[in-house]
C-alpha cells in the first residue's frame, strides 16, 4: 500500500511539471473560419448533392446521412436548386434552408488543418467511412481542400 501511494504521488508530481495551461471554466475549441458562400455555391451542389451524401448511393438502402450517421444532412439539399452565385462564387441570393442546415451540420467535421478534417478524410477513405466516395486525387477532393483552406473572405 505504501509503495502504491509513493508511485501515485511521484506520478502526480511529474505530471505537474508538464507545463499545462488551465482551460478555464468555459473552454471554446478553435473555430476555423470558412467561406460560407463557397459552401453554398460549390460544396453543397457539387459534392453533397451530386454524390447523394444525405440519401446514399444506389444499393445502399438510402438514409446514409439522414439517419445512420452522426453527420445529419438534410436530403432536400440534394433536390433544392442551387442559389444564384456570381463567377467568383459569391452568393447573390439567400440559400435554401436545406443548404443552411447542411452547413451547420458540416461545421463540426472541419478542422484547422484541412487534410485532418473528417469532412475531407471520410469520403476519400482515409478515415472510417462505409464507402470511398472519390479518390484523394479527384476534383471533388481538391474542391473540399480548396474550401477548407480558403477561410472566410
């Protein structure tokens, strides 16, 4: 018993020397700045809608991101027409509600380092996902990386 107490005390004192920062009462994780217009003009219509991310691909029984995943996507975003955007990808009108819902759902999958973001890693098969949606060298993967590295305008 005395030996266990000594190990515990020594272990605790060595941890105290690690130089940790107190988190405070309400720690807030970093919120990477993202270009919302780019999401509404490019990511939602070209990635989420085109690849049926909410409802799933043929033969999957549907409901992929509407029911079977922590990332809940609004399936209406797959059929809602994209909002008007200019040539530079600036939103010219309010996006459909389904697009706004999907942006809010996607936010928790974004990291400061784009290539470590689940929103990038899962569809390319780097992280756990039931299927590879597209290859890391694809136009779609490049589009996601472009979005995640753009930041807010």
